[in-house]
C-alpha cells in the first residue's frame, strides 16, 4: 500500500534544462495536485487535476506544465528550469473535493 | 488571496503542556483543514472542519472554527516530544473548493 509516490526524491538541474516529476497514486483518487514549498511561504498550488484527462492552473503555474493521461499518474514538467524554481515539490491527492489530502514525501529540486 | 495565516510563527513548550495555534483567513470558506509536517517530510492530514461546524475532536487534538471572526484554532493537549513539527491550516476557496490554500505554518517545539 504505497499511497502517493513521487519520483525522483532529489534532483539538481542546470539552468535551461528540462525535467519531469512523476506522481503516482494507488488509492483511486480523482483529484491530484502539485504544490511547491519554499521557506517561510507555506505551500503554493501550481496545477491540479479533477480527473483523468483534466488539468487546471493554480496560484503559480508559470514555467510549469502538467499532464494526467492516466488516473493514477500526474506529471509535472519544467521545460526550461530557472533558479527561481528551486524548491521542494509536493504531490497530493484527494478522494473528492470535501476530503483531506494525502501527500507524497516530496521532491527536492535545485536549479543552479 | 484566501491564504490562511497561522499564529504564532513559532511556539516552544514543555512536554505535558497544551499547545494552541491559530489560523485566520480572509474570505468565506467551505471547510478548513489542519496538517502536520515533520522536518523533511510530506504533510499529514489531521482534521477537516466544515463551515457549519464549530468544534471537532480527534484524540488529543481539538479544532474550533469561528466563521464570524474568520479564524480557527488547533489545540494539542498533553503534548509530547513527538508532536514537534510544523502545523499548517488550509482553507478552501469558497467558490472553487477543489483548491486549498495553505498558510506558512506554526513551528512547534516540544521539549522533553
């Protein structure tokens, strides 16, 4: 029973490189979210999905793209990484819009 | 922004004492949640309280909600060293409660 699994756990990128973060869940949850957490700023919503094939923008979507081709997977892409994207990225899922979130353990990304 | 704000930013108490954290928000909500985050880990859902509820309990946790004051409090009774963590409130968007907005958290240190 893995819950929410994020891959990779750590990554260092050079400015301008691209990468994809994977979030996989085995709970059959409809809703999936990508947040970033920066020191002293709490969590900010990047993009979210309310079901397979759907995506929507959150508070800070610029510089990121997402896809939800399969219900269990939510991918976050950085096309051209910038130092401002250095952060810890968390994926979260919820059963429905009334339920609490289940979080993954995070991906620590450093852009140099 | 709907973002909740926790108060105090940091709290240090002795084991066995009670810890109280507060959350204030700006606009109407559908529900409010509290989460715990241990250092370097993902967030763990503690309690969800709906806008028509005034108080909720879960073990040693007690959450209150005052919608007239747009505030909530989290009380941890008989605290333990293992309660040392950051605590976040998250408020749903009154119009689009697919999304939750997180505050910057209260860092609780429980000294043994």
